[in-house]
C-alpha cells in the first residue's frame, strides 16, 4: 500500500481521500467526479488486480430499477453514504463487477479540483479483459445504450480493442479482447503482467509529449514505464506507466494526430 500510495500521489499526482465504501481502502482523486479506488488484495485473487469499474449516474436508484425491470440481477437496494453518495454493483455478462455511482457535490475533504500536480484531470476510458464482444454488447450496447467509437488491433485484419462510449458523454469502455478460452474468467495461461496491460485506465492529455516532459523534469518517472511517448494504432499519442501491481495507466491525447488504423472514429472525442 505504501508503494501504491507513492505512485498515485507522487507520480500520477492525484489527491488522497478516505474511502467511505471500505475503511481499509483509499481513493485517489483526479477531479470532483473521478477517482481511482485502491483496496487491499482479497484472498484468492490470483493474478487479478482489478476489483471493479464504475460509471457515474445522476440517479442510482432509478438505474437500479431500470436494470431490474430489464431482468438484470441487481441488489435489493442502493447503498448510500452519510452525506448522500449512493451506489450499487452488478455483474456484466462476463462476470466483471460494474458499479453505478451517484455522487453529490459535497466533499468532506478540502483540496482544489483538479489536484495541482495531477498529470491529467480526466479519465477518458477504462479497459479490461473481454472474451466475447457479442456477449458484452448485450449489456453495454443493448441494455445501457453505449455507442461505438473505434475498434482496431495490432494487425489490420484482427480486432483486439473495441471502444464503446457512454450514452450521454464521450468517455468509453474498451473491450480488451483475448484469444484465450471462451467464457468468463482469466485464461489459465495468462500472466499478471499481461493482465495488467489489458486491465487499465487512460488519462486524457492535450499533449502526451508535454505531459511526459512534466514527469521527466519533476523526476516522476519511476518504476516501469515506456521509454518515451509513441503514436498508437488509433492515431493518438500515448505513454504507458504501471503501478506497483502492474496495472497500466495510459496517458492518451484527446485527439488523434495521425490517421487511425482499422476503422474510423464514429463519435466525438472526449472534451479536454
């Protein structure tokens, strides 16, 4: 936990906050609406280092009722903090825990938004291991109304990544497709390092090159990371960093500077 705290506070530059969901956990704040939650590793986790992904909603109870009406398994009620933040968890078709969070404007901590040293204040996407694009689409596309943004792969004739934007915004979830066994769960032959590449979050940047220079000049390039920024297959600048457990943080330009491979963008980029 000490090494992780150093990474998220000193290297990423997020602000530390208590975790009202789990007193043993910590939140690292990027903006008034977005944070990374770090939790103690549960028994039997194996190589998995991702607990859940979360999406903001304006009405957690309304979302819970909607999913229930559509036949999705939901808890009997939402959980609410003393100052009004409410959330509930579900499982997507492949068993990933997905949380819907209704956050109020009040925050018990007194620090500026965004934190002054954070390397980027907008988490523009989260990606995780997916076996079946079709199975996941039944939840994200058909049930929740996510919309296509881009898809591509390491080779032009193979799809490795599928980006689906939230229905009322331009941030997205990225299916990190695996060639391993079908179904759910982590393939038996997968390493923790490979899974950490797949399970990731991306921080939006006006210029990844400039962000890299900030990290470099501030002696904030520690641990495992790329040697330098590069252009991804989607035509956007990117730079990868890894926390002490191997989870990837991808600095990514909001906008492409080169033509993407494989497919065109079909929706607007996230806002800066």
